[in-house]
C-alpha cells in the first residue's frame, strides 16, 4: 500500500520535479507536436535550474503529490515517488488575452497541473486540485485561471468538473507553432 501526500515542494525535490515535468509535459501537447518541439520546450522551461528558480520566486507556489510506501508495500518498492505537481503563479496575468478574459483580481494562474500517465484514474488529481485551490485561496486571490489546449478534451473535462469555466481564449507557442488555448477560470470566494 502507498500513501498519497500532497505538500509544498522543497529544494530536495528539484531534480525529481525536472524529471517529472519532462515526463508529463508531452501528455498535454497536441498530437501534432513534434518530439523536437517538446524537447526544446522542456530544455527551456523544466531543467533543475528552472525549478530552483521557480521555488525561489515569491510569486510562485509549487505543490507535489508524492506516493510513500507503507509497511505493507511490495519488497523493493521505492520509499517515495513524485506522481504529480502543480504550480501557481501570482500577479497580473502576463498574457494580454488571459488578462482580458479573467475579470476578478487579484487572480492566480494555475500554470502547471500534471500527473504521471500511470497515475491517471488513480485518484490523485482531485485531491491535488483541492490542495492547489486551497493554496490559491490562502494567497488572497479572488480567482484562479489556467490555459489548456483546445484539443485536450480530457483535461478540459477534468477542469470543468473541478469548477473551472471557459472565460476566453489565448495562444501558446510550442516549437514555433502557435496553439489555441481555452482560458478557464473560477472564483475562489
């Protein structure tokens, strides 16, 4: 048996976060995204140095979902394994389209919400979202928003189930190709 623990990320998580981000980012990309574009984006955004910077940034909060092996775990099972993470970014939305779509202020962006593919359907996404939204509320934000590729139906359904609603559109560039994203938002009050 394993226990799911959701907690703020720390310096000891940097390498595992970079590995987790490299593994999970492709899951959110449109099917036409090339492996080269994914690798370039990961190299530009998800290295250990990037995560060290994210953790040092007062405007960001990173939460991790960690599986911890219990006493009844299989022999040889890893004692701890990161299985998901989220990143909240405070401050005014830097994307003009998102800023126009999200009317409540202050707002916090749910910049990252990823779980390992082998954990999909395993019951971690709901608790991870609940903890993330609680952290967003605790930051004093009035609303939480995110961008999700319009072709990512699974993620859109999950976010809508969690209370997010379509508020507008924005664009996101991967590998030199401009992608269309929905801006989803929800009040935190």
